[in-house]
C-alpha cells in the first residue's frame, strides 16, 4: 500500500540514501515506492538534499518511463508489447483487453480503477504473451485469459 | 528425506508454480508424508513449466507441465518414487533438450536452491575465484584472453582485452559494472541466472574486481525484473555474511563489494555509456567514445562493463582452463552461448551450446519448428535491433562473424520465431517506433531518423510513390547506421532493411484477400 504525500517522511526517506554515490535513481525509486508517484514537491526536496538543481531532477524524472508524476490508477496492468510477445499474439490479446475495458494504452479509466501500460519485455518471452497485473506475473496469455485475470484483479 | 523440487523462477511463477508448491505442501501434510519442497531456478524448458522434479536413486525425475489440480493424482500415482503418470517426463538430464546442451554457465541453474551457499560450494562454487587468487591478476586476465571469451551483451568484444586495458590504467579507484539491463525482447538468460544461480555472478564479478584492481562493483539491473532483483539482493547479503564480499574479501585490508542498482524502464540504458550516466544519477544519455570506459568510466574512473553472461562464464574458464573453453565453438566465436528461444516455436527456453550450429538446427531440431502449425516465416536474432532471417538463410552458422556477414547479429543470444501470420512491414515499422520511443535524443540520426522512418514505412504501406520511398527508406537507414552515436540508432535499421529485402510484399498496401487471413 502506498502512503499519502508527506514531506517529513519523504525527507527521511531521501536522507537515508544520500550516502550513495549517484543517489538520484535510488531516491526516486524509493519515493515512488512509498508514495506511488513523485510529486513536484518531492523533486524540490530531492534536489536540495542531493545538491542538484530542480531542472536536473525533473530531467531525470521525465527521462525514465517508470517514474510517474501523478498518482497511478488503483490497478496498473503492464502488457508486454515487444517482439517475442508480438510473435505469440500480444497484439490480439491487447486489443481484446482494450475492447473489454473500453480503453487504450496509458489512458486511466475515468473512475481511476485501472490503467493499461505497454512494457517492453518482462523476460518471460519463452511463455508469451506476458503481463504484470498489479504485482502478479502472468504468462502464456490470450485475449480471454488476459481479460479474465484483469477483471479478477479489479 | 525425499526432496521435491519446484521452480520459483519468474516464468514458472507466471505459470502457477506457487500454486503447485502450496498444493503439494498441503497434500503432503494431509497424507502425513514427509518430504521437503526445495524451490529452485528454472532448467529453461519453458513449455514444461512448472516442471516438478523428484530426487530418486537413479537421478532427478521430472513431471511437467504441472498444474495445482494435478498434484493429488501425481501423489496417488507415486510421485515421490518417480512413478508413472501422464505428466512423467523421465530423468531430467536425459531429456533431449538437456542432454544435447553444454551447460557451463547454467550448470547449476534449476538444480539448486539459488540462495543455498553451501550447496553452491559443494557443486564447485568459488573454485574459479580461488584459482584466480592463486594465479594472480595478470595471469587471470591472460587466461580470460586466451579463452577467446567475447562480450555476451551483444558487441562481442574480447573480454580479456577490456580487462587488461583497465588493469593497465592507473587510478585511485576502479570499478566493475555488470550490465544486467537485459532489455532485448526474446532474451531472459540474465534474469534466469540471477534468479537461479546468483552466487555464480557474484563469483565472476569478484574475479573481475580482483583482476583489474577494483574494490567496488555495481550490478545495473531492470525494474521489470523484480524477482531477480530480490533474489540477487539476498544473495549479496548472504555473500557479505560469509565474508565473500566485504572488507576482507580479497585479503585483509583489501575489500570488495557489489551494489545492486535498478534502472527505470529506459531501454537505452543497456548501452554501456548510457548505463554509466544512469548509475551516476543522470538521464541515460549516450556518451561519445572515446574516451573509452576502461579509461574514463563510472565517476570518471577506469571501469569495465561486462554482461551478466560474460562475467558468469569466467569461473568455468578458470577452473577448467582457457584451452578447454577455446576448444569449443566455431571460427572466432569460442566457448558456449546460452541461446534463448521464443516466439512461435514448439520448444522455447534456454539452450546453452557451443557456437557453430546452423540456424536451421536451432529452429527446427532444438526449437521443434512451428507451434501453430503454420510455417515459420522469419526469425529475429539478437533482439529488437537484430535482423529478420527468412528460412532461405537458415543455413547460417551461429557465430558472430557468420551472422555479421549476412547483416545479422547474435546480440545477447535471443531468437524470436514468427509464423506466416506475421506482417513484416508492421514489424519493420515497430522497429522504428521502438527506436523513437527509446531514443535518448542525443544524436540526430536516431532521434529524428526513427520518427521519419515510421512515416516513410506508413507511406509505403499506403502505396504512395513506392520506388522513391523505398530508396528514401534505404537512404535513411544508411544514415542511421553510419551516423548514430550508439547501437540503438545504429542497429535499428537492421530489422527494417532485412524485412524490406526479404519480404518486400509486406511493404505494399494490403490487398483485401490478405486482410482476411486471420
């Protein structure tokens, strides 16, 4: 479970990692792990703790696909869309799920319940297509089993 | 006590291995049978996962693929003594997939509890490190050089040469960096090794640190591999407690430690200089070379960056000798490669073998040919930046130079098979799209070329000025190949040009009949 934003807690979490060389990525990962995303205020805190400019921290946050600047949907479904999964039907499985949820990639459902994100390789290529539904890995999916697994997790 | 082995590798878990283990444990309790369930990595036979194994006097016997609901009937049939059942596969090491391999790096993977340090030692773990210490740094590097080991990350650069350059550079600090940013689709060997035999990677890294004179090492892994990261972090802690890592790792006063860092979903960070930037806490922007990382690497210090498989190959070389390693392979590609098969094949997974097989042997004999019943149309070798090979090129020998001669690459050892339902024009467009999504943006050919590439392919597929647009696409690819700073922009043209050359019909407007093909 993620916590609501709390600057004191954020500062403590940052402080615990400043001894690392090149600490920014571990810091950002930790903040996102604790709060679910990296709000603008966290960028300021991280910048000042690591003696960086806010622009530098923002540049890093925006460079990496993983970092979010807004609270995520309650359920994040990451569907592998890379070649090995494509070869085994990932496009059709994705289309089936989008049809069922009446959504598209990266579009959070209006009620904030779910978002489907593409991911380029979960390393389960030998049993494709694969997905990460919340923190549960699933492999050898097809449209029907993917929809079923997502609906069960909703 | 009888030991039952159930994999806890990510792929097995994604296919229900935890449910199998839980059900097995409950059934054993209910039947008052005493047996130990050992959680292992994976043997690499994905189509048989979850693969349950039993220790018998005649060796380990396998059953698979096992679902939780099969557990009662397996126990009824005599699972604990390796008796018959519809899912019985027989002795695991005698299965053709296993017996045809030369497992050097993956010898223990799938066989042992990955966090059992005693078992690791009992099966030869740390012997390579002891050998390195007995040989000394210079002779250790000489052994690695003589083995012919080349970088398994994709570039195929001789590992010993890299190590020697770093060893010869004077500096206050040096670093070993393990590139575990296994972003190529169709590759999963690094993940399997980190989940199945993490101490082997630690041993390889310790040897590298000892050889070049580094006291600190980093593993740069991926956020997409949470389980591998968890297991590897635990292995690091166990190694520290056992004194393998820490202040006295090499000798009193001569310490060595490894820190695990996790990327944040940027494919380009698998490129070694972008990886260094990321480790330093910056955007993963590619650096221009020279200076080379061996002279000016992490935090400006001499750094060797090696792939997981390269480092994990070194203990075997030191224990068995460089001659034994160099005796395997083909041409200038020495030793064995963990080949990773995926896509529309009957048998997918990891198969470690010396270089020198033909693609046809790999696809048809090892992989068992098409799973869907439709003919194989093409295989993509070496990840998203690798060329598509049509069946007419399946006589190509699996070797760095033979692949390069056909405009292909071995890369990190991934092979993805597509059946004839694949649209190679769509795949070519995806190569450009992926390059555009993942480009770090530093150099123009990659940043802009990838976007223009998608547009030109779209025009071709809409039937606009075919001849001119084909010439334009080829010209653009040439610019990207020659003008990009790193392999992302430099190799993205390979899947595009190979698809265009071998499947030109897929770049034309799709006819109504073709639309009807499911």
